[in-house]
């Protein structure tokens, strides 16, 4: 009774304590006026409230930061080789960077977008596009690793991408640089009417697998940005285009002549139906589809051939153009799906279109012209309102879910808050300097988390301690929970973040993987225990399956390798605990080190060029005896007959 | 006598909880293990608190030369203890049933409790002896050979009951749910004896 009594008392005390704790935290968060420093301060050991995923632009990768602190949490390699982990260097991940042009070690990553269910962020995956060699990647938000990359044939400048429909049915990829489709040798000056701007639609299966379903072979304008319809406009996609002049040289002048360019409104559900009924025709197009398998820890690259191409004119009532002033860039849809905001970057006004009016204009066949057979709706009959003189160089708009919109202005370097429906300007705050995209976590979905807004700037100049001519880009964090935006902090971001995606941390952090189960490792060269470690020769190839555990390799002495061999080092980390990676590197390797997570197998190739006894070691300070985590490989002359021998502790 | 016998049955049946819940829990804390690492001691073997805790404890212990934690078939206790506890539970239930239908003397209840206490003490003694061996019988080739202030080899024996600092770890060793159920069950058998005894006395009076 005594013990039980104490036990019960203990439970009661615990309940009491937790209750007290709750009361305290409630009263804390209820405090009205906390300073800016307090708002961004995340105490040591505490977690940020939001994840923010910044595209790396020319780094080709994604960096993950916490908000509100702005602390960088991770860089996820996507389109670029990454020696930190061995991504793109290891045998398992090299196929991820395969394309129809061969191995492409670099990419230009622009627009991350998180998967959605019913228009709300669900935190399963994040997608990102590659602009230069058109590709889309899918990254798991359990492992924070790139799991799949699909190339987009017949496209060029994959900028209007990778935006997700509200049940993650499709991702689109536009063509920013109109090109001959199919590609052919022809005079550049004959581009007009000859070039095309295909819009690719990639479907997403329940397990995340991407499939290139069809390409809408649009007239050769430059499709710049896109946004899927939300809520009532679900089933539609909107793309901005510039260079409707179809100029091919000195574009800054020649592509800025038309008073209006177009937003393309695409009823993708209609197009999907058309394809389902056998519409479209298969055209040439070679593309790589690369998939990483978490069980074998290995990616495979498949080269695919052919894609269904659709002539937009042939799908009744599916594709329309809406005129928009002066070379638009951003194209955004508000959470209700009613308003489509087009930012003419040379215009001084913001044009907001009404989805209902667009539908009505289509119904009434209220067309003012046609462009290569695609009906052009009238500007006057589709416009919902104009935000008058908000600033200079409007680019992108996000929403707070409370009826307000926030638009960036590159030239006047500011964010302007305005009201949907009344078009009245509510507030403006400077950015430092020349803001491109902005991001409100969930701000392009049906349900934005309208607490913070991040401005991503193109120019840094004097915001931080100088670091020579080349600077990281600068971001600013604003509190948008009140009537006025409040600038909270500045923080540097890696590469050139074009866009970012943010999500409440609790939607991801609980399911974040801690390590891989060794028992589920299906890598063909995995050594799942020290007794399974082997060295085998197959002609000039030597396969070494080696294990790593605190604090030794097994085997750690290897003989019988010869000059001119191709040595595959298959490294398996036997640890089964959180945050115990081991690294591997060997002198003279022309690849990179590899960082192997617990339960994982990674392979790096070493081609020894000289006789000798060459050391290898663990690159990650894994334990108190990390310095001792090392070994030797003896390399004999090419014609020697040193037998294969491998030991640990001379056994 | 009827209610006393029922309490006797319930009390001894509570021992069966040990077949589901752990007897003892040892939890290790260190800065690098913010959510702790530890094991539950069940009647029939050890279990990590998290999936790979036993392996990770072994991994840590290899630096100081401790043996690997025993598998179920490596200690006779893990096959004997379930038999003893199962047998005692059945015996207690039978005595309770006899009390219910044959009205045997409540002294049988006390006898069961005394036997249970003796077995319990023997069990604890054995457990402690194993921990002393496990914590002091170290590999002479240990990577780290730690000594105390007097130069004697450090003992890594976890406490039998309580909290103790061992190098960078704080070890907490306490009974777990199964043991609480057993303790409460034993208390109930004492209540059964006391109630039965009072009833017998009042009948005699
Ligand atoms: Cu290591």
C-alpha cells in the first residue's frame, strides 16, 4: 500500500505540475508587448515554431532554416554534387544527377513547394524545380533527402515550376525560354511562330512517384511563373507569360514593347479528361527519371522516351489568355481561389482578376482576339480590381488568410500590404534590398499560417560584416500578426533563394527519421555485421564491404589491392542510434568523402595510382576514440601477386 | 472468511502482472542522451526502452570493458523466475479457493506471504550479485581503465535501488509496474490473512 500510495501521490503531483506549467506558459504568451528581440529569440535547446525551406538558386540545393530564429538547420543536396555527404559522388547517388544530356553535376533550384491535402500543407514532401536543365525533384520530409528527380523534355528554362495542386495531383513545369519543339537546327531569327512554350504536367502518385503525363504545346511566349487554382478555382492553373512579342535578341528592349502580355488560364481537369479519352499524340522527347530507394539506399536512373503532346487549340474550352499589363512575373491565387494576382513588373499598378468573371467571360464567349488560335479574354471583363500605385516593380504576392495580401516590389525595395476586395493599401515596409519573392508559411495554400513573413532579397550590400565581393543573400523576417508589419530581424541565406516554403514545425518534426533500420537495409553490398565484412576481387574491380561502428572499421587492414584497380568501398554504418554518423575518406580519392548514416550503406570509388600503404579514416568526430578510427590499404604493383587479405585485430 | 479468500485470490493473481509488465527499470541519463537510454528488466529477459537501447548500452559499455548484456538464454534466472512467480500465483489462488470452499485456516494465507517474502529476498540478492559481477568483472583489455581516488578499479555496478553517478551518466534504478503490482498483491494477501483471522476470532468469541 505504501509503495502504491506513493506511486499514486506521484502521479497526482505530476498532473498538478503539468497544469501549473500550462498556466505559466499561457500567461507568458499572453504578455502584450514583447520586444523584437524576444520575438525572434529561441532559447538554447528550444525549437523554432516553423520550418522554412529556402531554394538555393545557383547552389542547386535547399537550405532549411527555423523561424523565427533564422537559424540554418540543414542544406539538402538536390541538383548539385555535395561533398559534405557524398551526394552525387557516391555510387548510390550518382544516378540522381543523370539526365538525357548525361551526368549534370549542377542545377539552378528555384521554387520549393510543399505537398498539400485539401489545399492545406500536409508535410509529406517538398518539390523543387531546376531551371537550367529542366527537372523537378521530390524530397522526403521524413528523411530530408532527395528521393526522386524527373527531367522534362522539350522544355527550356523550367521556371514556372514546381507548383502543387491542392491535393498534390499535379505539379507543373513551364518553359521560360521558348524553343523549337521538337528541337531542330534552324535560324534563330525565324523563331516567330516556330518556337513553342510547352507546359508539362507531372502527376504525383500516393507514394510520391512522379510521372510526366502530358505537355501542352503552347505558343512560343516565355511562361514565367504559375499558380494552381485553390478552393473554387481548383482544377485550373494560371501561368504568366512575357515576350509575347516573340523577340529573340536584346530582349530587355524588344520583349518590353507590347502594352499587354498574357496570363494563360488552363483548365487542367479538362485537359486530363481529353488525354484520358485518347487525345493528344505521342511525340519524341528523351528524359531521365531517377528514383532513390530507401531500402537499398540506392538510386536508379531510367531513360524514358516520348511524351504526349497536346495542341491547346484542340481541347475545347480548356485554354485561354487573359491580357495583363507589361511583362508580368508573379502569378498568385488567394486562399479562396477567387482572385488571381498578376504582377506586371514594368507596370505601376497591380492587376487582380476575378475567377468568377473569367468563367463568365468564357461562358459568354467574350473574346477580344485570339493568339495562335487561343481565345483572348477581355481585360475589362475579367479584372476584379486594380491596386493603384502600390510601388515600383511588383513581383510576388502571398496571403495571410485574414483577407490581406502582401506584394513585393523589387525596384522600390518594399513589401506592401493591401486588402483583397477593397484594393486599399494598408501598410508598407522597406526591405534590404530589392526583394524578390516573399514567403508566409502556407501563404500560397488555402490555409496560411499568417504569423510571419520572410522577404528574400537580391541585394545584400552592407547588411552584415563584409566578406569580400561575394556575399550571401539577405532575408528579413516580419511579424504580420498585427495591423502593421513589424521588421524583426535580418538573416543571411545561402546561394540565391528565389522562393521558400514554410510550414508549422509540428507537422513535420515528430515523424522525422532518426536513423535507418539496419535489419531493413537491402543494399547488395551491405555488411550488416562485422562477420559479413568481405573483400572480393572481380578482375580489376575490388569490392570491399566494410563496417563502421564506434570506434573502428572492420576490416581495418586490407592487402592485395593493386595499382590500376577500381576499388569499390561499400561502407555500412552499424550504429542504431540517433545522430551517430561515420565518415569515410582515403588519400588520393578523386571523388569525395562519404558520410554514412546509422543503418545505411554508401559506396565510394578509389582508384589507387601508386604502390604503398595508404591510410583511410573516419571524417566525422563520432566518439572519444574517433582519432583511432582509421585503417590501411596496402597497394601492390599491378603485376604483383599479393593475395587478398583483410583483418581486424589480426584475426 | 468469504471476502478474505477473494482478496487472497486477487492478491496472488496480481503476481501474474509480472508476465506483462517489467519488474525493474534502469534508466541512464547523460547530456548526449537528452531523452535517456535504458532498459526494463522483465521476468524472462531484458528489453530496451527504445528499440535499440540494449545494443547502444553495450556499445557504450565496450569502452570500459563491460560484458554485453545477457540474452534471455544466457542466464538461468530468466527461465526460472517465470516458473517461480507463476507457481506462487497458482499456489496463492488455490489457497484462496480452498479458503472460499473448504474454509481452511487463514494462517495458510500468512504462510504463503512468508514464503513469497523469502523468495523475493532471494531474488533481490541474486539480482544484486549479478549486477556486482556485471559492473566489476571487466575486460582486462578495456579501452578505458578508470580508477577511483585510491587507485582501485572503478565499479560500474548500477544501484539496486536509487540513483547513482557513473562517469558521465546518472543511473536510476527503480521497481517498475510489475513489481508494484506484486507488492500491492502481497499487501492484499496480508489483508486477507488479517481479515480472515479477525473473522475466525469473532466466531470463536
Ligand atoms: Cu567514426
